[in-house]
C-alpha cells in the first residue's frame, strides 16, 4: 500500500485512519521511525517484541510447567508474537480477545466463560490471560490457550503465569 501525504509547516504528517486501524495504532501509542538511505520507515513500536529473546526464555520455562494440551502465547495488542506452539505465531487476535485486552483485566476461565482468542482457529479457547501494562500503556498479554477438552488451570500455573507477566513488566521498565 502506498499513500502520498503532504508535510505541514511544522514537519508533521497524519497517518491515515485506515492505516492506524489496520496496525491497531491508537492515540498515544508509540511508533518507531527508522531512516534507511533515502527512506523513512514508520512502524508500530512494541517494547515487548524488542525483548524477543527474553520472551522466548519465559515461554520455554512456562511450557515446561504446562500440561501438554495447553500452550502459552505472548501477544502484542494485535497478534501473537511468541508461542510455545509455533503454529500460533502471527495469528491475529479475535475481536473478543481485543475487547477483553482493552479492558486491561486478567481473564480466568474459572471466573468467566472462555472464548476463541484467535481469528483463524475455532478449536482453541482462552484459558488464562494477564495484560502487560507499563506506565499505563497496554503492550499486550501473556495467555494460556487450549481446547475445550484441555485440563483446567491450577492455582500454581496461574501464579506462575502472573509472575511471568510481572517479570516482563519489570524488564520493560
């Protein structure tokens, strides 16, 4: 997609609404501007994604404690960034999960009915989710997903996922 925009007298441009919507960029979100030769590249900035190596380590640890029929995923506010099951990486989040995520509250299957967290997969349901919020900015979430038949989440797993979320938040500060 290519769009021509005019720079105003203060050097500003407006990102068109359809681009902001497709990249899930909201007011006060951060963008990264990279200059490369004669190009300027503007990307949605996500500090969660910038710490990918640490995220992979956290996912490996969590995966070792989860039952085989459950997977842990780390999302930004639009897609799955990392997953213990690589089939989920890059999946777009469903409108239901985005609505939940924007509520900025943990989700626990034991308290609320579970729902499909991804657009592409009808068989997967959300079991547990904690938002990643730093300085009042929502960056994404850590979630545990599985099938309807998957085992429930124990208190120990819940505490471990919550601890992992808090660890990511501390790393990002």
